[in-house]
């Protein structure tokens, strides 16, 4: 799930206690409080991330003939079939899915928390108005402004998006299924274990087909956080560690960018954000 949050527990004992993903109370995640603090208004750091991801996906598909959903198009997957997108750990964040909207015949929002699954299902018919600001940033590129068939974004979202409840670690059984993918603030924000962080990245990458464009975002130096009254674990990662975890599964160059804290910190207990954009290799 997308696990940035407004507060961080203040206590040194949190820093030495290991908490694995399976031990956290994900079904108690307060989706409403999370959205109110993180996404009710568009922050400058999210705008920077949107610019990067928008340009990455737009450049990728601009080089491929045809576009999913257009009359006469043959699809943009390597096999020429339908384009399937996945947002791993979608949480209560819609903008990764919105970033894939122009090209996908179907988008899976893969999420563990029952509370976040309920939120996502509630957004499918007609997502909330505050997401318009995020869409407006994407619309600076023609592919978003001129959706296939002149479809409205909410109508296309409603038609293409499905919500699937599941554990990130179970994705191994879906190897190579999706044509493009996103994973925002998940692998480093679900456990104190660096091994689970690396496994989370591996599961995400293995779910993608060879050549699939991907975008992933990470909290840098996160020490754990609270959503509502619940504390959730995180492990501290650097840009170098993100690069080391992603590059073995990527084809060609991977763009790794540190976002910092423009406009001030989102919450205590982290050092910035990291974005990785690339293409899946065939390994």
C-alpha cells in the first residue's frame, strides 16, 4: 500500500524493534485520515513525481505504434495484445493508476489492507474532486489530455480499474502478467526488514512482462509512521539502495531521482522521496 503518513512515533525503542510485514495491523489503516493529510491538496513533491512518471510513460508509448483503446490500434504490449497495468500496494492513492490511464485496457489496484480496498472500491464509480489537481498535471502531456475515444477520465477509470485484495509477496505466482506497472511508497514502508524491502521490489518487477515500463517511488530514510492511532513499520533506504534493488531487473538505463522536501516535510521521520523509472528486462 502507499504508506506515507502524517505522523511518526517518537521513541527510540521503535528504531531497534523489528516488525515484519505480516505483523502489522494493515486492516486498521485509517484511509480517510491518510487521504486528508496526504492527498487532499497537491503537494509540490507529488507534482514533481507526477511530472517524471508522466514523461516517462509518455515517452515510452510515443515510440510505439498504436495506442490501447484507439480505433485500429493493435495494443502496445510486445505481443500486440491488450495493455494490462498494475499498481502494487495502491493504498489510498489514485495518482499512480491515473498515470497509466491513457494506455491500459485494464488496471489492477493490488492492495492488502481491507480498509484501503474499501476506499478504492468507493472511488471507482466517481473518484473524488481533489484528484482533479493531480490529473491536471498529467494533462500537460497530450496523451492524458486527449484520451482514446475522447473518453472522460472518470469514465475511463471506472471502466478499466479493478481492485484486487492480496499480499505483495504473493505476486510471484503472476510472473510477467502486466504490461506496465507502478509501486509507490510500498516496499520500504511495510516492514523494518531490508530483506523484505528487497523481496518486495523483486516481486513487483517479476510481475511485469519483459520491456514493460515501470515507475516506483520510495520514502528515503523513513523510520516508521502513524496513521490515525496505528503505528506502521518502515525501513530506511537510500537512493543507492533503491538503485541496487531495481537495476538487476531493468533493461538499459534506470532513472533514479531524489525529490527532497520541497515545501517542507510531509511528516517527521524521513529524509525525502526517491523515484525510479525504467523498463523491465527479461531476466
